[in-house]
């Protein structure tokens, strides 16, 4: 018999990297999951193993258009997350964040659903406060090449809080810091996937700038746990709350680690730093620890090991396919 606590849950961007892991976890917890995606950066292969599950439903839809469904909870993840992808069609990126938020908030209002926004550390821009706490308002260029993403996500947060104040909507805003793991797209352009794919193929490791810039990397399983805890947190807790791993590394340290762990012959190649690339990024996660009882548990080496394994399999499958095996 069906669990009486089972909910109908909409995951937008559900065929993407984080979305597919989230759909899996929600199904495993006994919920009905509706995955909505326009496959801009996502891939049906990420969720193909869920298609036989009678509690899983897949819908091709672009969140910049209204959506009429009946659900209890909404996780709003639809938005390209990698700089090369969100900069490819910047107008569509802003539309996805802003119109997408309006449409999903409108849906939440109509059906009285609780709604969670996958926001980002990018709302802090190139921060002059370190590590970043949620009360820091950020240092964001409104007209640069990253602005379509950063400002789109900032506007989405504004909309979430206005719907909360004006319409009493139950909202949750999680500010996600760099997250990595299996099912990142191999050509996604983000640093962890780039370095692993390059190292496994003994190709040069492309460091932008001198590699002094820092990031903190959260393994996907930790991140999904935090998102689910955030959705289930007490109603009065809206966030915004930082979710990420506070262990900070330079990009050069990451490159060295990946080369070591893969036993690669790759050399390091320094390329120009893209404009507005943040120099430092690290979350203060005190609020998540207090409100969600959450802290990441997977160390970088452990997470990298699993991610390297995933990409190694992916590469060997595509080599076999190309050679007709
Ligand atoms: P992803 O690109 O793998 O997933 C995004 C998904 O959204 C894709 O499946 C894509 O096809 C879909 N999508 C894009 N535009 C859409 C639209 N208009 N309508 C419907 N679907 C659309 O990226 P991800 O890493 O899984 O990120 C998921 C969410 O988390 C994003 O909102 C991103 O901004 C946020 N986030 C991710 C990270 C990270 O490090 N992975 C960090 C901060 C924030
Ligand atoms: N980066 C790099 N080489 C790459 C890809 C990225 O040196 O092949 C750098 C990038 O300039 C940035 C950091 O790694 O300083 C993280 O980049 P990513 O695109 O993963 O995420 P974001 O900049 O959004 O944090």
C-alpha cells in the first residue's frame, strides 16, 4: 500500500545533474515525482533508469511558460549552471531564472504548494567578505558576462521573498556552492568535470588564470541531503541558507590532486582568466548546521574518486562505441 505521507513532488530541471539525483532520492523515499525539463543542458539518459517506476513521470516543458499541474511540493532547479552554457544564450538564462520563478511561484500559489529555489553562491558575486555568510549582500557586476546568471538568480530570490510576504507562500531558498559528482556533463565546462576528463585522456589541464582563485567543492550526495532537509525544515525557516562544503582549495591544488589521483600524464596549461571570475569562494555553513542539522560528510578525495570512476566508465564506453565493439 502507498505511504500516506507520500507527496506529489515537482522537480524542474529534473533531467540535469543535481535534478536527476534529487528525483532518485525522492522516489526512494516513497514520493510521486514529476520531472520537468526542456533538455537544454540535461539529458534523458540521466533519468532513463527511473522511467519504469510507476511513481515517476517525465514531462518536456520549458519553465519560461506557465505550467498547470497539481503538486504538494516544488523544487525549482531549472537553469543552466555552467558558465559556458548559461553564457551561450544569456537572454534565455535570465528568462529561465526570472520567468521560470514567476511561473513556478504562480503554480505554488494556485495549488498551495511549498516551493524551494535552487539559488547559488553567485548571488555573492566576487565577494569582499570571506567566508560568505547569508547576511552579506554581495558584490555583483550587473552588466558583465556572468550577470545573466547572477542577477537572474538574485531576481528569483526577490520574487520568492515577495511571494512569501505578499501571498504567504511557504518558500525555501538554498544558496548552492560548487557541487560535483557523477552525471555532470562531460563537456559541461565546469572545473571538476573538465579536469577529470582532461586527466583521464592525458590532455592538458586547462587552468584559467594562475590557479590562485579558490572554490569549495561539495559532493552531490551531501548537497541533495541538504536540499531535502531544507524542504522539510520548519515552516518559519525560509532561508536563504548556504549549502556547500566549507573546505576551500585553490584551482591549482584541485588540478594537482586530479592528476595525482588519475595517474595522468597531463601537463598543466595556463589560459586567460575569464572576466568577472570570482577570486575566492567559501560558504559559512553555520546556519545550515543550526537549522538543518546538516554538514557535508564526503571529503574531496572520496568524492573525486567516485567522480573519476564515473567519467572513466563514460569515456571507455564512448571509445568502445567509436571502435565498433
Ligand atoms: P544542469 O545544467 O545539469 O541542470 C539544469 C537543468 O535545467 C537541465 O536539465 C536543463 O535542461 C534544465 N533547464 C534549463 N533551462 C530550462 C528551462 N527553461 N525549462 C526547463 N528546464 C530547463 O545544472 P545543475 O548543476 O544540475 O544545476 C541545477 C540547479 O542548481 C540550477 O538551478 C543551478 O543554478 C543550481 N546550482 C548548481 C550548482 C552546482 O554546482 N551544480 C551551484 C549553484 C547552483
Ligand atoms: N576553471 C579552470 N579551468 C577550467 C574550468 C574552470 O581553471 O577548465 C576555473 C574557473 O575560471 C573558476 C573555477 O575554475 O575560477 C571554477 O569554475 P566553474 O566553471 O566550475 O564554476 P564557477 O566559476 O561558477 O564557480
